[in-house]
C-alpha cells in the first residue's frame, strides 16, 4: 500500500479516530526514538521539528484546542 493510499484512508476516518491514530503514531515514534531504532535522518528530522515547536510555540495548536475545534464538526 502506498503512502497516498494510507493518507486517503486516514482522511476518511472520523476526527476522533484521526486523533487516536496521531497519538498512537506519536507514542510509537517516542518509543523508537528512545530505543535508538530511528535512522540518523529520522532522528534529525524529529529534532528539527521539536526545535521548531520550541522556537515558535504560538504557531501550533494544543491538543485541547484541536479537539475543541474538531468538536464543532461532530
């Protein structure tokens, strides 16, 4: 299955299920990161994203804000 096919399936999920999936993926990445199972490129990308979040915290929504906004559609 291609990444585009997976993306289409994910976008077909309810917002609540998308959030659950996002949380599961995040936990999986945290575990892989801590266990040293990521490539140097993957680790560098995660480090870059963390640094971007830390440098621009107002550019991102909290999980509570995402849920609040999504609740308008369910």
